[in-house]
C-alpha cells in the first residue's frame, strides 16, 4: 500500500485562496490572520488530511529538531568567508544534535523571493539560518511566515529578525585608525556598497576621520565599485582610472572593505611602479588565507568566521527558548592583524 502524503502548506494555500505565509501562521498558531481565514484554513487542512510534522508536535517547548541553512550558491564559488561560517554552523548543529538542511539559492534578487517562498511552502522549516541574505526580497516573506530565523552576516533594518555580524563599524574604525596612527591624513576607502555590512564598514571609516578632525568628502575619500558596476577583484581597474583622473594625487593610504579589494589594489600599485608600504599603505578586512601570501603580506582585520557560525546556532536556540517579540543583534569582535602593508606616509619618511 502506498502511504498517502500529507498536503503541503502550498496545497492548502492554493485551495483557500490565501498566501502560504498566512497558512503557516494559522497552522503554527501565530497572530496576523483574520478569524474567518483561520477557520477556512483549518477546515481545508482537516478536509485534506493535513497532519503537523511529528518532530514539531513532539518537541518540547524551547527546542528545535532541525534547522534549514539557506545561502546564495555563488558565495561558495567566490571565497572561503562563507565556507568557514557554514562550517561553524554545521559543527554547532551537530553538537546540539540538530538536523541541518542546507539550501543553496541563486544570488539574483529577481529570483530570490520566489526561491524563499518555495522553501517556505515545500519544506515548512522549523527554523532558519539565512547566511549572507538580508535583502527585502528575502526578509519580507520570512517575517510574514513567523518562522524563528537568524540572519547570519546580515541585518534586518526594520529590526524584526535577529541577526549576527562581525562588528563591521568598529572594524572599519580600527582599520582607518591604524593608518591615522601611522601619520596618514589623505586616505581613500574602497568598497562595494551593495550590502548593509559594507555600509557599516564605511561608517567606521567616517567615524575615524571625524575624530581626527578630517571632513569626509566622497569625491576625495571614496571609491565605490558598485557605483561603477565593478566586482571586488576589479578594484585594480578602478585604481588605475582614479590615478589617470588625478583623484589620487594626494592619497597616501587605502582602507579596503575586503581582502580581495586590497590585493587587487596591491597589484595595481605594483603595476604602476609603486612600492607598498614605501609609497602607499594598504589595509584589508576579513583576514582570508590569501592575505598571508600577498606581496607584501597584507595587514588586515580578522573576522572569526567559524565562531560567528557557532554563535548563530546558539542565538537561534535562545530565541526559540525565549520567543520575545524583541529581535536581538549580536556583533562578533574583529581583530587587527599586523603584517607588512602599512607604514608611515611618504611625506614623513626621513
């Protein structure tokens, strides 16, 4: 005999003529749905033979049996940052005896919402860890679903979902302060402002300039790769253009939002015949493996990526044990790693 499958949330939503998110709220006894719609959903669910997942029904209050980890697939093709965060999350999930399901999603914003809605409809996850995903096209369906969620290396600007990030603003400040302490006053921040985390690193750069009595001027102090439709590894091209336009005539140091940007800058400076740190100082962010092997080895800000992944699982468990309406934000400290790409500015050399 073939066992009859329980209908999905999507099946019930289609029959009821309402959203999957509304069905999820009803079946999980959450607020936000009218009495009429709630009665309709339960009537259709009973008629279709819907049965709540046994793991969810039997789990004691404050516990989770499984967690779905969703992240853009492109991140794993582009570097080690997310791979190490993922390792921390999976290790923590295993230690907590949680079943972890990993779902890779496209990075395209136009398709992300459809993918998230499909995930919510077909998998009905107990809880979610969203790695590197915090755009409105992702956040809004999750908020509507009411599923316990932590954004990892991400932030809900409306403060409805909890999140964990490196202390990006402090890291941006400390990286900039390192160059200021070395005597630099003409600094350029190179970034790609497509996510909130990058904006916070820029905020830290501006904080350090303000404390040093330097008025921030984007025309002088900022190169935004996103504005020029460039990727991080194309920072060298942006540097060449800025030199050719005379924008870097007085610059002596570069504060780079990531190590990939910083190494691209190092290579562009070398190609133009400049020496680091004799002619220019460069500092990165993330402390990727490549930072150890650049020429010269890169001074950078270390992000404890595996620790961040483990802390994300702990935060999720805390949220489920204490489902307060107040979201929680956790910042993981970053550390300055001294190598060989920072020195005094040219004007202060003997």
